[in-house]
C-alpha cells in the first residue's frame, strides 16, 4: 500500500510510489486533471509521508534506502 497524506491547513494531497517518486497536488481537482508536482529523492519505494501542522514541510521515508528527507513546500498556485 502506497502512502498518502492530506494537508492539515490546505487541501493539499501528497502521495508516494514504489519508485521513490513523490507527487504533490494542491487539491483533489488537480489530481483529476493530472496537474501537480513530481519530486524525486529516494532510490526505493516510499514507506511513509507526513506533513507538518502548517503544511510548510513534508517528511518522507524510503523503505530500503535508509533515508529520511525533509522537504520545504511553497504554496502551489
């Protein structure tokens, strides 16, 4: 099962995949229209994704690459 996180303050949706990619959408409608950001940083599947309470930072954990990355998120327009 792939990790998904929902924004605490905004309608942001974040998901990870088995190839180490992280996808960020500003809201659910953006998912339907395939408009969002694709970020890479892990060399293995994403095990967990968490957003801070203010949605300004995201923490992602790789399943087998032994990394935990902190991402700063600017507002998506």
